C-alpha cells in the first residue's frame, strides 16, 4: 500500500486517494436523489463531495443526509441577492470550501444537446416517451422522490416558481462581465477556503494567487465548453511552473482511471476531481456505483504506483512518465 500521509492541506484527505467528486449539475436526474447518494458514498470513502449550484438536491438536503462537510460550487450570477443568500446557506450548512466556477459565463455549444433536443422542462415527444418507456426503473425511482427540480434555486428566488420561469431566470444569470474584482468580492463574502475552477492559463493562475484563493482547479470543464481548448493535463505543467507552491493546484477533465490520477500528480497536481467517472457509476448502480468507481480508481492508483516503484503519492514526479515532445501546451 502507498504511504498514508496527508495529501494536501486544502483537501485534508488521505494521500492514497487525492480525488474529489466534481460538481455535476442535474446529478439528481441521473439517479433519484443522486447528489445525496454521491455525497454519502464520498463521505464513507473519505473524499470530498462538491455540490453544484445547478443540483437537484439542495445544500440543506445534503447537510441533512451527511455528517462530513462538503464543498459547494457557485457560478457567478447577476442576482446579488441570490448570491448573498446562497453563500449564507452554504455557510450555515458548514460547507468547508467554496468552488467558484469561472469558465461558464456563457454556455458552450453542446452539439449533442442540440441534436438530442435537450430542454428544461423536457419536451414530451414520441421519441422521448419511447426512450422513457425503456427506463421504467429510473422513472419509478424519480416518481418516488420529492426532489425533481433545482432545489438550490426554486423557492429561493422570488421570480422562480416553476421550471419554465427557472429556465429564463438561469439564462439571464450568467454574467459575461465576470472580472477579478468580482472574484475578490465573492471571496470577501465567503471568507472561507476558496477554490477557483476552470483555470487553463498561467496568467490566470497567477491572478488567482494575487486574489488570495486557496486553490485552483485546472480544468476545461470536461471538454464541454470550448471545442479546441487545450486539455487540462497538457497545460498543467506550465501552470504549476507559474505558481509553484504559492497555491494548491488541482486538476480535472478526462480523469477516468487511477493511472490518470497518477499522471496528474506526477505533473504537479496536488489532487484531482472526477466528473463522469462517478456519474456513470451513479447512473448504473446508485450510491454503490459511486463507491465502485472510487474503489476502481483507488486500486488502479495503488497498483500503478507499486509498479512504478513509488510508495508515496505526495512524492511523485515526472521521472515516472515519458512525456512526448510537444505534448505540453505552451501559451505565448
Ligand atoms: C453533466 C455535467 C454537468 C456538469 N455540471 C457542472 C456544474 O454544475 N458546475 C461546474 O462547475 N461544473 C460542472 N461540470 C464540470 C465538472 O465539474 C468537471 O469539471 C468535469 O466533469 C470534469 O471532467 P470529467 O467529466 O472528464 O471528469 C459538469 C460536467 C458534466 C459532465
């Protein structure tokens, strides 16, 4: 087994598993009460769970269902009352870090969503009805829960009473004028650990240091925002080089295995987040599926470290990798 020292100050987790569950909107549609199931699995495994602003289960739902502090992810939104209120709710729930997402001030073009006609509320067409009829177990579980809307928002914004109003409110909320001043203001309001998510550029990483953030997550939002954007793993080394130990550097986007975790650590990340890797487990097997995905990643990381002759995940370096020439994305 790998050496059990603490991986990072921020995460405060076991070095053998420097993995956190990323914020994934609509997790509670993947499986009924999905955020609660994922948060419980994370708690039992001893890794952080991050709740998305756009989750189905609310901050209060997670706080009630778990004991471990979780992280809350916030989008920078125009409605300041909403932002103030949700920060206060996250504090009241004992959230241990605020993850501020910086790469979704406008929504990327999601070709499959357009092709599949994804809408909120969903349109009932012969195609969707046929599709639903093959997912009857999921449908029954969804009918069995009271959590079927965006519970962080509905009931907390005066103008939002139903899904239709929610859709138009959300569409207006993401503020393309996001600036470092706004980040600084949110940091002041929150006053706890702040993690900035969606950094792909060393200059931005240095600005994150200047603003006093505790950590950054090098991320291209799981490839969902900008086609052609560099992958997180390619820009990671230049970001680590730019900020050194001044801030904790974490990474997500594309982590599917323990070996991927090892590569990120070897290139300088203190920890990683996983999105789809646990969401697929959740969809297949509920809470047990999230646990299974964490177990698989943990085992793969452990085995790969052993086969590389390493015992301590905090002491990895690129000596164990063969990085192809030209792999690293460089910004000029
Ligand atoms: C379906 C889906 C919904 C997501 N929703 C959010 C969100 O609400 N907030 C956020 O900051 N990131 C969101 N993300 C991005 C994830 O937090 C994370 O950056 C990404 O999934 C990492 O890539 P991976 O899926 O390859 O692990 C979402 C990703 C997916 C796949």
